[in-house]
C-alpha cells in the first residue's frame, strides 16, 4: 500500500494533466449556455493545475497532488458530458465509450 506521495509520482500526474489541458478544445457554441459552462470548467481546471504547481514548488506535495487531481477531474467531467472535444482520447480522459 502506497501512503507516500513522491516527487516522481506527483510529476507524472502533473505531466498527464498538462497534456490534457493542452489537448482540450471547447466544443460548445460561442453563445450557448454550455459555452459558459465549458469556460468555467476550463478555468477551474487551469486554476487547480496552477495551484498544484505552486504547492509543488513550495514542497507541499500533498496539496499539490490533491490539486492536480481536482484539475484533471474538471477536465474529465467536461470531456465526458461533451463540453470539451478531446479527440476520442480515452487515455488522458474518462470518456463514456
């Protein structure tokens, strides 16, 4: 059982989430309600990712790990409900099929 967050483990998650952030494209039309949701989801993901990097830089691996997982959760959710186009990437994202 792993009960320690190593720098290598955290770096792996940061790298995965960075790739996911770079891949996400908003698929909702510009003037739709879903566009506002997509923008909000992407802002939350970006903010949590930024927080994760900040915590990591300051040696707080626990909060960095929590933040990067929240960031990826926002991306996964947005991809799964169709706010984001992720090109059918089921390796970086949890898609329905």
